């Protein structure tokens, strides 16, 4: 794959904050970013060279987009398979590839690949009908979590099953779509790794980081994670084997549970830049956003070296009103996404605190 020259156009599916930060990183390397989004006045559109406003299943919009850009990438994982196919049919280079996008949309396929690669996962079973849930619970046992196979994010589409009697209510809450039952992992902490594979097959990972969630939403990431060197090395090796197995090009994340006995359990992968990697923009030689743009443009990967310890705090809903205090902190860097309205649970910005 030849490297795109500065002046080329990076196409980004999605207009949210990840698209915005990707577009800014693209501009820094001399590229133009074009956004495809159904949303008017999106956070990404306001920093991009151009926006095509269309739904992700709008064939004419996808074709126009494919013709205007030199590579198509995405800021969200739920790109409809038909959209990826339409873009490829229109001659677009798409990175990450359609297989990686499809994999991340199906929790069962994702865990099957993890198992094939020798990763430890929570025990799991596909649940398509009420009877499957009883069979799965008998094998996996309670406590367990019932999740939608597709389209879950930020803890949405989940039901806890504390004991077998909770099964009917959990199934009723989520039914009428394919599900997965997972054994509950009483983890010590949640970790994630942000890694990249270049078009030339090169691999690079940032330091393992540690995440705190509340109500399914990421609140805080600290880098590096409090984890033994062997765990850090293991996470890195897992990311590398996944990247090569998928012939992946771009940045991705793997989320893990670290158990008290030191086992590292792979929960899920995200085929895109990730909220738990935002600290890289302030604490590393090159951010995850630059790294992703470099990879999809066929450039050499950048250094992932961490310059100092860091902590990233999401500003959710009206927490963004505290920007003034963060802006006055000499060790903090404030990032606001330009969203017009703060709704509860909406990610409005983040702050990185540098530990120097
Ligand atoms: P997910 O949508 O898979 O990222 O799940 C959202 C959050 O739910 C995770 O970050 C965990 O805090 C929790 N969770 C998900 N799966 C499990 C599991 N098998 N055991 C324990 N906690 C889980």
C-alpha cells in the first residue's frame, strides 16, 4: 500500500468527538478530513474540511463520499456491513477492514476469535431463545450477565442475573434479539490497551491503562495501569496477535478484566480510537489519533512512548461547566467537544492531568 501524500483526503464515518479528534490530527499531518454523518452541526464537522450529510445506508451519499476521499475510516464500530460493502464497491480503500468491523459487532464471534487466539474470556454462550438461557445458565452458573450480541455500548443492552430466578426478567428485558450470556467476572480492576498496526504490518502499543466506570460509562483512566510487568507484557502480546490475525490497519483497543489471581480476561475489542486512550494526546510522543491517521494513510507508525504518568477524567453532562477550574490548573489539559447541549450521560469533554 502506498503512503498517502499530504493534501490527500481522510474520510471519517461518524461526526462525534472521536471523529473530531481524528480530523484535527489529520489536519496536523497536512490532510483534509471529510466527515460522513447524518447529524447536522456535528462536533467533527466543525473542524473538518467538508461534511457529506447522509445516513449510513444512503447509497448515493456513500458513493459520493467514496469518490471524494482517498481512504475511509470510522469513529464508531457499528458501521452497517452494507455500508462498508458499498464503499468498497465504489472503489474506496477502507481501514480497518470489513472483517474487523463485523467482528466487533458480534460479541459471540469476537469471543470465539479470542478463544481461538488462546485469550482467556469469561465463559459465554449464545442465547437465541428462552430455552437457550436455561441451558447456558446451567452450564455457566450465576451470577452472570445477559447482553445483546450487537449494538451494545456504554453498558446499554445488559441485564444482570444474580441468581437463576432472575433469568425470566433478564430475558424479558432484552428479548427479541440475539443475546449472549457471560459468566460474571469479579475483577480486581478493568484495564485496556490501545494499539495500532500499520499498513506495512508494523505493530505498536501504548502502555496498558486502568479504567473506572460508573453506570456503564467510563469516568477515569489512569496511565500506566497498576499491574505487574508480566500482565502488561501479556496484554501487549494479545493485542499484537489480534492485530495480525485480523490483518488490521489502524488503532484499536482491547478491554480486559484483571482478576485477583492475576488472570487477564479479554472482554471486548473496539476497532477504533478509544476513550481510554485520550491521555495519549497529552502524555505521549504521538496521540492515538495521529497514530490512527498514520496507519490508515499508510505512513510509518509513530512512537507510542509515554512522557509522564497521566490521568484522564471524562466531563459528562454538566460536569463540563467546570472547564474554568480545569483551565486554571497548570498540570491539566482541557478538551471540549463543542457539543451544543449537555444532556445527562453525554460525553462533553475530558481533562488530562499530567503527573510531572
Ligand atoms: P461491555 O459492554 O462488555 O464493555 O460491559 C460494560 C461494563 O460492564 C464493563 O466495563 C464491566 O464493568 C461490566 N461487565 C461486562 N461484562 C462483565 C462480566 N462478564 N463480568 C463482570 N463485569 C462485566
